[in-house]
């Protein structure tokens, strides 16, 4: 019975953390664009919301004139892919080729 209570506590906590952490990880006012794809089917391609600067290893690299470049296999985009896909749909962007 104690194990069921522990599980009953941790599962909702993990679900809540998964749903609330994107607010900390992503800056929803800016868009992360992939470094190797610009448009598809007449729409601009994006990966999702741009990760905040304090999030380690989110960017694929740093290009001085253009800022950060992102890849769809970056850890925040893989972990929160459903959030990214919903964001892209709401903002009117096309998903990257790796996700189509």
C-alpha cells in the first residue's frame, strides 16, 4: 500500500514537471529556426520556440553574425517535441524535414 501511495505521488509530480518546465526552458516570444532549411510548401520552417540563453547545450553552435543555430535533434526539442509541434501549428510555421 505504501508503494502505491509513493507512485500516486510521483507520477502526477513528473507529469506536472513535464508540462511546466517548457516555461522555464523556452522563450515563447522568439522562434528557433534550423540552420539547414528555410522554407517548405511555401511556409517558413522552424523547430519551435527558442530556448533561453541560460539553457546549456540547446544550440547547435554559435554563428557571430546570425546568432545561435539550432538542430531538430537538440535535447530540448526532442524532449518537448509535442510542445514544439503545437507551437509551430499555432504560429503558422512548417516543421523541419526530420519531423515530417
